[in-house]
C-alpha cells in the first residue's frame, strides 16, 4: 500500500487522484498519512539531533572559554608573584635601610599599573609604548586578566593567637586587650545592647570571652576562672560545640555566639588567621580605622581621656592618623608621638618625601587643622606588646581571568618567608581557592 502511494506520488505521469474504487482511494490516503507521519517523526529526530549538537557545541565553547579564563587567572597570579619577589628582594631591603619614599611604595598599586601591559590587547600596548613590543599584550578578543585586590594580612588581629591553655598567656592577653579596645568605642553601644536570637544581650566583655573561648584549649570561661564556657551552642536548633582549635578562615567566626552580619560589617576586616600575635603597624590597611582606634584605646596612659569617651573626637584623631600611617609606622615611639601630637604627621610625611612643610594641613579631611586635633598619650610599653614594624609577610591575593562571558577567580594567601621542603625556594601559598 505504501509502495503504491509512493508510486503515484513520485512517478511522473501517474495521477494519484485518478478515478478508481473507493477502496483504492482509501488505501492511497492511508499511505499518504503514514508518509506524513514518518516525515514528521524524522523531522523531530533531526531537530533533536540539531538541538543536542548545538548544546554540545555551546558546552564545548563554554569549557574552552573556562580553560582560557583559568589560565589567564594563573598568569595574573604569576605576575603578582613576580611583583612580590621584587617587594621581598628590593623594596623591603630598601625599607630596612631607611629608603624613604621608594620603601613605602604600594606594591598593589604598582602591580595594578603593570597588569595592562600583560593582559590588555596587544594593539593597545603597542600604541601606548609607541612601537611593537614582542611578548606583551594579548591577541585581540582573546580575553583579559587582572588583580582584584591585594591585602596585607599582617596588619590585622590574628584570632588564632587565642589558642592557649592559660588565660595568663601573653598572647591571649594581647588579643584580649586589642579586642576590648576595638569594642570599647562608644559608637558601638547599640551593637552591644542589641538582643541576640537566643533572647539575651551580650556585653563587650562577653564578646571578647566568646571569641577567645571558641578557640582556646581549655574548658573554662575566659576572665572567669572556674566558670565553664558558654554551653548555649548545644541548645541551638542545630547544636554544635566550640571548636577549641585554630580557625581555618575568618568566616568561621560566624559560628561564635554574638557574631552576626552587624558585627562583621564593623570589625570583620580587622581579623585574620595568619601572621604573628602582634600587629604589623606598617601593614595596617589605611581604611581600617577601627583597628587603630582600638590600639589607641588599649594603650592609652589615661583610660579616662576625654578623647576616648567622645566618639567624634576619637574618630577625628584616627582620621588624622590614618593618612600618616606609612610615615609614622617605623617604630611604636614614632606612632605614639603622632597620636599624642597629631600635627607631628606633617613633619613625618615631609621627612619621608624629602621636602619641607612649614605648616600642618588637614590630613584627616575633616575641616580641622591637624594641629588643632586633640591627641592622646600612649603607653609605649603597652604598645610594644601589641605591635611591631617590619616588612609584610602574608598577602591575600585575588585575581581574575575573563574570556567573553566566562570569569574565573582565584583567592590565595602568599607567605613571603615560607620555605619549600622540596625545592628550598622561599615564598609560597598557604591558601588557594578557585571559583
């Protein structure tokens, strides 16, 4: 029947609809219907094949772009490593010899400046250079890479220094002083008077104890010998126990009772899990005024100073100190002198730049001359217990690689003094994450 229908459809001169018996016409109609059905099924299969092939092609292209972006990110990390080697081999040595402006050069800014030479289009690089430079720049449309950020971990409070077996350990005492100093600013009164999800409030002293108890090795509450640690973790809907071990990341701090988004928004950038138990003053981020304010409160000779009790005056003092930090971080004594006499900063900056500044300016940008900002006298013996000055050892590096719509990022921590056991080379990664 199908052959008969095809014969009438495909053979010239034959009339598929010529007069005939009703049965023959019915057979032809059924055959034609079957042909149409078969063609429809074949069209569906063909369309399915085309769709599947297109999806596979798009997936292959996406995977290709991902691999390209991944290796671009690797390349950006290699360039950053090169700059850190320059920092370690030349700039840090220059700093130890009193190298002035060059020793205080921002390696992040320098790396950001050099990235386009490697990862912009080759045509742009050649145009900027005024000629062809082989080996620099990327092929047009290949993609790009760059540095998202580079942060100095040494200039933060190392939470892991709380891992001790005694509350009298100098390391835990130091971190307790810094934390209490940071929390004592009156601007945080509302933060430490809010009601927690468990229905209770938490004081500044309790917050310090909660952080330390989560890490330390004993089972007694910090600052209260004989009293047990907080057992409310076991009462949560999903109960757990304090870690009583080192933090792997700062993110784990969110497990500590009293730590929430409000707390992290105010203090999160001041914490780390790398470095020594003292803060490298020269590595403190210039935007981390909360940490510097905490240092001033923790080491002030007079805890009743009117500046410490006035959030406006304290912020004014810290805002004046922060722009000077690179010039006054060489020693605790220099820092203490600048805090006691904020106008001192202009002379310090002038000495670093090698120029004379006859009068102080408004480094704080608050409309008040630095000489008019009220200072605070610091106890240098206390200060020496909490800070030191020197080259940065730990850097958190974030780089990216981008190809079309695909972006690949790497978040890593680099240790300038880590020695490879296999090669003996100095410098290596202690943390690495790709996404």
